[in-house]
């Protein structure tokens, strides 16, 4: 996985039939929108993600109202991502040799049907906490097979030198939906009722389904692995573990996700029990997290062009820890919204920088598997941490639970500064060219 061993002309020979001629470096972040299929996918994804965030924000508030327990909120949040822990490596392998477009299409259709079923159960007053848990688990299973294919299809739709811009704009649309979705979810919850949040999400999946029928990508050139899927997965794991830069980046992200990003499961309790706000207050806090991520998306481009990703990751994680430590001790809504904004921004910078490094330093036929391990630690570990800290919040207090999260992330960031070699190799090929000091690889 060393950069020296990467076949740079691989992207040229395997480019999709719809990929336009490469844009010039320095054409700006929005030059990537000249690629028709990428732009279509971006638009469809935005509509679908707005629906998903309406669904997710209303779901967490519904569970808090039904049970009064932060642990149950963490449990439902875990159900949404639990399949990642067991299936994402297999899903990543499939994304490396099956048609990624078809994988996304099938998984989006399944998620649409599950969202509709959840809305129907609530409409007819048939939903119990265990039915909600089961349907959420099913939704999470479909999501597992969607995410690696989605992440690895982006480089198939843009020019190689525009990969950072493509990833950042994809992240920006996701975080714009993360800002708009919870706000709309609050309106839907108050004006129409809980079940309509799930009906709207089901309808929003049609945007991606229509777009996927319009775009064209070539399936990965890699043939079905002769040794079976598990051997294919193990091959990817060995490749990742054998390079210090990828191994250390994923270890760092694992701790950041488990102890840091798990704070999301505590936000309903923060709004309801600490700040004494209703559903609209919770939606506003969650929306400001998304707004911070949205505003930070262009900043990621600037930072990645002027600083090494390894330094960006450390400073952003340290900022995140300081903001998280302050959040449960504020009693002013405006201050908590500002802290939520900062948490969203710092989170985006950390995970987008790691994502860029991983995708830019591997061959196309390995991207599905490397993205599966990225998703495993990014999306799979934070809900487990959310469940743990939900229990701590129930048994002790929410400020204690959030304080532990922030303190551990601060220790993680400071350790990365002290042991400078740990993330030294976590840089993209462009950075290696522009910062010619020796890197571990």
C-alpha cells in the first residue's frame, strides 16, 4: 500500500465511460460539478439524506419520549449501525467486484420499504419499542451494503486530481442535509405527526433511485475472488494493517469515534433533561451540528491544500475535545448551539481528512474494502460508545458521561502531538510531493 507501489495510471485505464477529461489542478472546488453523473448523484443523495435525517432525528426523540431513557436512545442508535460491525467487511468486498451502482440501487430500495413499514406501524398504533428496534436493525443492515459502494463510487465519477473536491462536496451535501433534516423533522413532528417523518423518508429514497437509473458507471475490473469472499476480506485487512499510515489512521479514528462521536446519542437527553428544551430544541442542536459540518466543508479543501493531513487531524481532534467538555456545563442555549456548531465543524475536518488520505492512496480495486474498514470504525464504533455512555448518563449523570468522552478525546489528541511519528504517514500523495520530508508508509 506504499505510494511508490501504487499504479498511478490505473485510474486512467479503468476510468468509466462517462468520466470527462480531467480538469486542471486549481480549477476550484466546484469544477468537479462539470461531471454530469457526479452532479446527478450529488443532487439525488441530498434529497435522500434530508429524508434520512428527518427519520433519524424524529426516531431518537420518539424513543426518548417512549422510554425516558438515554440508554434506550443509545440502544436504538446502536441498532441502526450494529450490522456494520458484522457485515461491513463483506459489503466492502462486494463493492470491489460487483456493480457498485446496482448495489446502491438495491440497498436504497430496501431502506425505502422499511421506512414505509415503520410509518405504517406508527400510523395504526402498532409500534412497540422492540418492533422499532427490529426495523431499525433491518434498516441498518441494508445501509451496510449501501455505504461502501457509495463511498467507493465517488472516485469512479470524478477525475483523479479532483478526488478531494469530490469527497468534500459529497460530505458537504450530507452535512447540509444534516442541518436541514432535523429542522424539518421538528416541523413534521409538530405539524403532521411522527409517522409522517418516516413516510417522507420513504419518499425521499426515490430521488436516488431515479438518479441511479440515469447514470452509468463501469463495474470494477476486479473479478470475483477465487478464494471466496472471506479471503478477499482478509487480503484487504492485511493490506491495511501492513502499512503503518493506514493502520495508525484507523486506530486514531477508532478512539475518536467510540469516545467522541458517541455524544450524538446523548443529545436528546441534553436537550430534554439538562437544557429543558422540547423536540424543537433537540432538532435545533442537531441541526447546528450539521451546519458546522457544512460550513467546514470548503475549509477542508483549503486546509488540505496548505497543511499536511496528519497535522489537520490532530489540531481538529483537540478542538473537538475542548468543545465537547464545555457542552454539558453550559446552561445557555446560544452557547450550546455555538458549541454544537464547532463540534460539527471539527468532526467534519477530522473524518474528511482521514477519508481523503485513505481513498487517495489505494488502487481502485481496493477502495471498497478500505472504505469498509473506514466505515467499521467511523460508523460502527460510535453507536457502541453511545450505548455505553447512555448507561453512564442514566446511572450517574449526563455531564459526567459527556465529560468522560471529551477527556478521552483530549488525551488522544495530545498523545498524537507527543508521539509525532504515529500519524506522520497519514498524508495524501499530493502532500508527499509538496512536503518532501520522509514519511512512514
